[in-house]
């Protein structure tokens, strides 16, 4: 099934398969199905074309999703960078923005991934 330009898995429940759309999570998916009186236990392949059209119209009318939402998020981050805020400078440096520690965590963000399993220290053998 295809909804708003995104392939939705047929074998999963509608409640879960709607979360494949960027901007729709589990809670929002549940609320939409409740408002449209569609059973969340139905599989996506069992949705009728009328129900699919209802979903499509409801989403387009009430929410911003996919490309439009990504564009809004990108503009918000760009605004932070342009005004020179602290959060914007963290985005520029590709560091954690929300106050997380960087001494021990955020290795992948900083590009400091360790390839080996151990920390590199050798254990001293007992005599």
C-alpha cells in the first residue's frame, strides 16, 4: 500500500504501519485511527480504498509530514545557526545540542569510535 508517497508495509497493523510516515508516531497514529473510526488491529492490506482516502485527507488537512516537515526542521536549525545561538553553534560543530555530556559519550557524533572490544589496557598477569 502506498500513502502520501511512502510505501507502507502490508503485513503490519495499520496502527504501526502509519508510523512509517515521517512526522507520525504511535500516539498520533492511534489518535487518527480513533477519530476516523478505523480499527487499529486491521492489517494495512485489509484497508479499503475509502478508508485509505479518509486517512490521506485527514493527514493532509491536520498535519505536516514528510518533505514539508523535514523542510521546516531544516529551516529551524538554519535559523539557529544564522543568529549565532549556542544551539546553532553545536549544530555547526556536529556536537550534542541538548546538554548531554561529551567527555565519555557521543563518540559516534564526534567521530571517535573505538574499533576494538577492549579499552586498550592490557591486564597484568598474576605470577
